[in-house]
C-alpha cells in the first residue's frame, strides 16, 4: 500500500505507524466531562470512507490525515495533520 | 588525564573501506553533523535551505531536509570541532544540537557510473529511483535501521545511520554490495 505524502510523494505504508480516527485532532475545549468522555472512548467504525491519523515514523516524522476506504483499502488523499489542525483553529477562532 | 585514542565507529583506529566490483564502501569519520530546527521567532536565515526530500550545499555546509522546518547539517572535515557553535554562528536564533558522535556516515561510490548505485539502492531501501536523482535525500529504513540516504551524485551515495548500530548497518550494506558481485 502506498501513501501519497503531501511533501514526499508516494511512500510505502510500512514506513508509517497507524493511530486511528482523525477526530482525535478535535479535542473538546468545552470543559464538559461528557464531551471529553465521548472524545476519549467513542469512535465511529465506518465501512467505507474514513479519515485516519498516520505517523511517518520511518520518514520525516510528520503526522498525516489519510482518507481511506476501509472496504477497498483505496487511499483517497493525504494531508499534513498540522494543516488540518491549523485550518480547524482558523475556523473556530 | 589518561592518554585517550580516538576510534572510528566500527572500532578500529582507521576507517574501514571495502570494494566489491564497481562499488566501494568507505566509513567516513571526519564529517561533523548537527541538527537544525527553525523556531517560530528565528529570523530568516541567510543560508539557502533545501525543501522536502532534497539536500544542497551552502557556505561549506551540506544541508539535508529531514522534516518541516528541520534539517541535518553536515560539516565536512569538522568532526573534531565544535560544530554546534560553528553552525550557531551561521544561523542565529535557531535550535541547534551537535549530532556527530551519535551517527556514522558511509560513503558508497561507483567506478562504473550510475547503474551499480541504482542496483544497490533498489536492493537496500524502499526508495523510488525515478524520484531520487542527485540532489535528493530521504530518510528510509535499510534492514529495519533508520537511515538518511543522500544521492550525492549519479555515482555516489552517502548513508547516515545510528552509530550504535554501525556494525549492523555496515554488515547490511557490505552484504548487498557483495551479493551484487557474486550474483552478477
């Protein structure tokens, strides 16, 4: 499986470590215990398109948000998690 | 003060060198290394810094991109000097850490042009050779050891690996080069 790294081009998936659902970026800031419990414990488990965090551990050590189809393993895109996070902060600011 | 004798990473007083067919592997202990990271408030450096997947020389240094805002810097022939201070003078305000003694550098040269280097590389690392022309540098595992691989020229590679695994990395590289000869 090849992952289209936004900076380095196609890189082999074995260079990456998988973390899981990209919604981990969206840590709640409301202070509500229920929101935090949901953030920590509850995940969607979609059969189909899923956004996930991958770490380029054997490469440039950047975190990526990879969009992958969990049924076909097709990789639909990859972005730097940093950019995703900054864009999100820009929206909420 | 005891009388100390410096040793190379592979344990001998002189650097190891071996030739298999067209390829020559050379341990290169005299190159200094430091890491460079630009901080949010670092003034824009006067040095020209390479972009992702590239290396370039500037002001007697070889700069290797290692990640967003981060580089490794080679100071050829300066391993026995204070490389962090030298680099800090050239890039004021950046985060700089001396790395020389944590790493080992092997240079691989070919006496028969690019072909032996490319045959070597396609066995050693999972690197797309169509995107690895001279001027390219990337981090890639070689036999499970994290390394930085630099394409210095068509017929020349530099490979930085962990000094604590110097012998293991040499064994991997030496074996690949030897098998290229024995299998033709």
